C-alpha cells in the first residue's frame, strides 16, 4: 500500500485528501479557506494548499491537483502575478467573448477549433478584457497559467509549469481538434504570444517531483477530477450542485454545439466531457433560506409541504447572470405569484427552479451527445438537501442516484495520482460506497412552466 494526495483547489477553499492508493480509502484530510470574490490574488491559493496539505504531503508518494477551471493567472517574466486572477464566475468579459467568436469566424468555426463557443467564463476572453482595459498589465504578461497549474508549480518547486488536456481545453486557446495549444488564439486575445505550460502526453504521466520526492501527476480541472473521482462510465451524467451547477457526460466522441450551450471539453482519461454549466446553483437554496429566514433543513421542510408546481409559482434563478443559457446580464424572476402564495410555495419554487435549471442543462448535454443519460448522479453541497433529492426525480422525470457524501474533486485528483504512481494503462478501481437511489412520479408541468418563463424573458 502507498498513500497518495489529492488536492481540490476550488473557488471557495482548498481540500486535501490522503488516500490509500489500492482501495481509495481516505486516511486523513485537511482544509483551508480561500478569499471571496471573482477576482483573487492567486498567491492566496498557495498559502491555502500549504495549510490544507501540511504534513499530509510529506506522507504521500504521489500528488495531483484538481482546480477551478478557466481562471486567468497572468504572470510576468519573473513568474509573479501581474494582477489578481480573474475567476470563472467573473462575467465582465462578455463583450470580449462575443468579439472573439466573431474574429474566429463565428460559432461554427469556434466549435471546430476549440470545441465550444466562447463565453465570459473562458480564459481567453479575460485576456482580451485585460488587453483592452489594462494594457500595461497585458504588456507585462509573459506567461499564463490556470489555477491548478499555478498550485502544481508551487508544489513542484523548480518544476517547469505543466497542465493536462482536460483543464487546458477550457481556456479558449487549446485546440481539441489538434490536441495542442493554438498560440494564434493567444495572440488574438492578448495582442501577443506568451509561454504556456507543457501539456501532459498521457493522463497518468509523471510530470516531476515535489522537493520531498512525491511524484507529481498532471492534475486537471475540477469537473474532470470529479468525473474521475466518481468513476463515471460513458453515458453517465454527473450533476454537481455547488457554487456552480454542472451537468457533465463522459463520452468517446468529440462533441460540437454551435449554439454555445454545451462546452466540448476534454476529460482526464483521454475521452471527452461535454458539459453545460450554470452560474447559479447552491446559492439559489441560500437565497431561499435568507428570504424565508430558515436554515437549509427548514427550507426543505417548507418545500416538501407545498404542492408540485409550487401553487403556480415559478422561479427563473438567474440571480447573478447566467451561462446556461448565456445571459450574463440576467437577474432572477419570480412569476405566477398570487395573494394565495405562501412561504411553502416560495420554498418549493426555489428548489424546483434550481432543479429545472439543471434539468435544462442535462437535456442540452444529452442532445449534443446524441444519447440519453445512462445514470444521473447528484453530487455537491446542494445534493445534501432532502428536498433536492426527493424532488429531483419529479423534475428530471427519471430516478437519480446520490453517491455517499465525499470530496469527489480531491478524490479524483488522488485517483489520478495513484494512476501515475502505478504506471498502469487504466486508473485504479475504487469502490465509492453504497449510493442511494431516489424515484418519484414525474411532474412535467414544472419543467414546462420553467421553459415558458425562460422563453418569455429571453429579450429582457
């Protein structure tokens, strides 16, 4: 038996899991918070990983990092940040995204090269924003890393920066057609070329070692790591309810969606991970709790006491702009309220609005993949809600599976580290424990009302 370390450097915190490489059993864990906001000094992540990993790193024979996707870490010629990192959920570059799509030849040309239509989340759009609004910082930028690359570089000491195809595919300048960086797209976005991290030749390549001697696996983006941690099979869809909502399906075919709804990312195994992402997920439940003055258990109790369809109340939960659909300037909308509407209906509308938004994302992924989901797995903090679990089958129209609670991004990173350590052709097979299945009669009217309100507000 060997111990491996999986690290999740997420939007909100760093989680570190020390894991038995043969069984996947978590031996010990650590955690440290990150600063809030959509613009963060990336050096805060390095302090957090040092605190969270602590002595765990000394005991590990291999380590890998799963990190929040898309974040722009712009560095000068000395490898120091030229400005705070712009994170995935910073939507200031929406206009730049539209401009870059046009300059690349339109949505179809964009999809053909990078696998998706650019939106404000992607790294290249943030580079263009910096070039237009902070030209001095753009000129000083000599290299660009993603958050997981930046943390991996820190763990490796003198190791040259590296990344993997999964996280690289979310930048807007990695070609999923050629499986390589497209430096012309970097220059298009920033105005000049920069140094980029080397891309691992295989998902389990050892990229270097820590000063203590632990092997460094390539790491990957958080969504790719979660898929690896869940041991998703082709056709499985994971629905993650965290800061963002993510519906992702593992597949062998390179996806293409010129509508821009689904992003055709690469995964961490050599396959692809078509994905639809919402900016608003667990925060919808937080909103309901604040509005009604209850905790999450109280919100569930209220929601489950209401009727299916929330007495006609519908919530379009695009509170802070939205990515699926692509409405960066949108806000939330309640509709169908009457003098008979009560607290139970508002709570139910919050839960159903969240689930309808995610079901919309699942349908988009299924359409692009050309197949229905084999299984739908609910993960993330929002999946702990009793109301979410019990109402999900009514909105999705099919059973859902809830794996046991776990830090699946960190677990997926640990599984990649174990894979690199073994040198085997396939990642190790780990049992994730007994999952729970939830089923209930479908309530198609809930989704119909959501889609109708979505359509009516498209021009707002």
